[in-house]
C-alpha cells in the first residue's frame, strides 16, 4: 500500500492557513418617494425593492438601477448618488443612498377660462383657479 507523498496535502484534508482576506463591502440603500407607484430593479442580484431596500456588495461591484413607473404614474427622477431620469450606473466604492421619485400621471382638463381641473391616477379630481 502506497502512502501519500510527503509535503502534499491529502485530497480530503481541509486547508487552514489562518489568513483572512479582507474584501471591503459597501451598502446601498434605495427608497421610493412621491405619490406615484413604480418598481426599482438592479442588474446585480440581491436588491429587491418595495418602498425601501438595502443591499451589500463587494467593493468595485458595478450595478445599474432601473426605475419603471406603473401605468398611472411617471418616474420623475433619481436623487442621492444618482441623477436624471434614465438608468443609474453605480460603482460600489463607498456606502450609497439613492432615491427614486414616482408621481401620479395627471390628465389636465379645462373647465373654463379661470378654472383648471386634473384627474389624478387614483381617480380624484383637483381643481384650481378663480
């Protein structure tokens, strides 16, 4: 019966060299604001958003956030670490905070020379003017 070569670990042996590799991790917090409705998705797994979500990623992870307004809402833009109204690309090099604002889609109707009314996505009517 042959014995394993000296200096070579047995194939079933666990290797513990007592070294920890410190990979930095950063947190992203995403929240929704406004009276509208919509969803936020990410290109990287682990970020599932209701009204607020938090996820942790290793340093230098790149992710893209997408905001999709529901049928009776509009996405009006990003705040925090993102800006604009398109997709948001983020490199996780520090903790990040991002806001996504959704507003009700308003259909404006005129009721006369001095009054204007709008029907909100929830069905309520708002009027202003003299």
